[in-house]
């Protein structure tokens, strides 16, 4: 009997066994791509050098290792605290090797591929949509990028994908699925509280799906609430112990600051800070606190700082509604644009490390428009699993409410990848069935979404910012000569880049080059709007010219 004949006569695999093979195959594909990426770039500075927020989180982890879990010197948190705690715990067990850390993050991050396969298959009752979604998740370049950084984005992505799977389950023990789903969203929230924007939709989903069984609904709701709160509790207790007046709010106290960053007369919808804020994440919160205190004429608590800037946002919408609405429109367009919105790393780095050597991986420029087309197509008749729609809309709403960054937009892919899988599956299905009308309609919708995503809205990256960011990376590693080269390239490209002049002056002073340091500080002083800072820079320049430190 031929081998072909034996294959034809073999009994079909049971559905559960076939499903298990699919899940493991998707995980293996995702893991293989990630470890190939890690191997390819193993000797590159990318895997050994912290960037801007990476450096802040690393310094926090070092403080936690030194001072213990309370780390009183950090005060109340300005940044989301979960990643430094994770990093400190990981290093206590496995050491400081970033390659080991990134391998661990890749091993867990690869689980998003089978998870999003399950989400898409259940949402659309379509194995083809699930397979397409799983493959896109396995090959999604931004996921590999964030899994190889000292940031929490990869954990947010994984936790949100797991929550979508758990909360969408129709069978089994609802209280268990809902409790674990709440736990996943709670974990996501301690890495960034924006996951909480999805909670109201989850509550409505629970009322909708479990309305016929009140006791089951009550148990699921209680389990969800406890699961959601548990990850937040340790950070809230820590804040109360370190800063008793912090209250029992979220883990950070910078919500109003971030809201104002995206909604003010100087905002551009991306990451443009107001003129009173110095460049760089290490200064941002303090500058906002100082400015609020200056305007009100007294020092403010952290809660008062957040409340003040939230009130300023409301005033902006009340007094300049047309301008505020236009800004919302810009943010909506930026969200769908194929370019990654500027973050605290420059885009050349992002584009380079979202490839496997010379081979590009799946990008937002593919997932975004395909996901948008699949979302719109599903509204015609595939709306029964609307929790997925609600997640995509909540991720979109978060960026509208604040501002659009590559990191802030990234979690939306957990909802859009299943819709992208649906669009691909339906295109294949309609073509095979020779349903040319449906093929043309869906193809036209995809083409329109791709055209919209490629509007020239986000320009080329500012070379001043690119060189500044690279200089900070080099300076953090102690490579001062390389840092000086980059600062000089930054001000050569953009002579008004104050932060580069300032950092260059400080670095030259450290190297004993007083004349060059004084000149750089004088240039920074000439660009400074704040009178007190301007006077301080001029005084330091004069000291350097006089041979004093």
C-alpha cells in the first residue's frame, strides 16, 4: 500500500488534538522568529544599551534592589511602576544579562500568537481567520521590538490578548474565566493604567452574555473585580506607606499631566511637550509641577498637580472648542497612519529592529489598515462577539484622549490583528467561491483603508531629535566622545535644539573643556524662556569662563 493511500485512509484527528497541534505550531513559529531575531542582533548595541525610559526603569530597579520593595527615595510614582519591580525581581534570580531577559520576554511574548488565533476563531467562528491572525501575531515586528526593551509594552500586549481570550469564553466556569480575565487587565494596568478604559465595556459585556443567569453573573462580576484589583493593591499599599497623603488611587499620580500633554494650545497630537517642559522624560513631571506651582503661587501636592492640569484641559475645550476638536481629528488620523508616531527612540532604530536581517516583518502599516477594513466589514453581519470591537474602540479612544505614540498605539494591535485575520480570510473565501461582488467590495474597503493610512501626516523624523537620542544613549553608557559627536550633529542639524546645547555643555564641563562648555551653556541660555533657568545657565557659563567649577 502506498504512503499516499495510507494517509488517505488514516482516521481524522479529533478536533481537540488538531486544535492543540495548531496552537503549538503557532507558538513554535512565533518563538522561532523571535529567537532568530535575538540571534541575528546578538552583537548589536541595541540589545545591551538602555534607551531613555529604559534607563529610568533600570535605575528604579537598582534602587529597589538597594532600598527594598518600598524604595522610599522614589516617593510617589510618576511612571508606571510594574516593570522596574519585575526587572529587580528577575535580576535577583537570573542576573543582569539582558540577553537572558529578552529571551524570557520572547518566550512569553510568543504566546500572543496562539492566544489571538483563539480570539479570532471564537469571535468570527472561522478557523481561517484564526490562522491568519495567529500568523500575523507571530510575525508582528513591533512585538519583537518591545520584547527586546526594558519597557512594559510586551507585558501589556500579552495580558490584553489573554484577557480577550478569557472574557470571550462562552463555556466552562464563568467565574474562573472572569476572575483570570480581571487579573490580566489588572496586570496590564500596573504596567500602564490605560487598560482600565476597557473595563466599562467588559461590564456591559458581562451583563449582556450572562443576563439570563443572575447568580452566575454575580459570581463572575465579583471574581472579575477581585482579579482586577489584586495587581493594583501592592502598589497602592506601598504608596500609602511612603506618601500617606497619596490616597488609594491608581499606582501613579501623573494622569492630569499626561492628559494636558495631548490637549493644550501647543499640542500637535503626537509627543510635543509645552514650551515650559525640558526635553526628556526625566524632567517632565517636575517641570509640570513647577509650572502649576508658579501659576498658583504655592507648592502643590502631586494630587493637586494632576487636578490642576486636568482642569486646564477642560478649560482648553471650553474656551477653544474648534481648536480642540481639530486636534482630536489629527490624533484620529495619526492613530491609523502607517508610520510609527515618534517616541523616546528614533524611528530609524524602530525600523531597523522590526526586521529579521534584511527581511521586513509584519508592521502596523499592514495590521492597522487590514484591521480597520476587517472591523468595518464585520459590522455588516459578524457583530455578535462585540467585545473585540469594544476593545479596539477603547484602545483608539485612549490615544484620542491623550496623544499618539508608538508605545500607546501598540496594545491596539491585540484587537486589530483578529480583524486583520478576518479580512484576509474573507478575501480568500470570497475569491474561492467566485463571489466577485463581495470580493470587490472587501477589496475596495481594504484599498481605501490602506490609502487612508498612507496619507502624508507624519513627517520624517527630526534629525535634531535623532542625534540627541543617540547622544543620550552613548552618555548613559559612559561613551562620552561618541555622545559629544551626536550632540554636535544634533545642533548642526537644528541649531535651536536647547537640550542638546545644555547636555553638551554639561558633558564638556565634566571633561574639563571649560571654554567649549561655557559656549554651549550660553547657547542654551539664549534659547531658554524661563527667566530663572536662563539666569542659572548664564551664571554657570560665567563661572566656567572664570575657571570656577
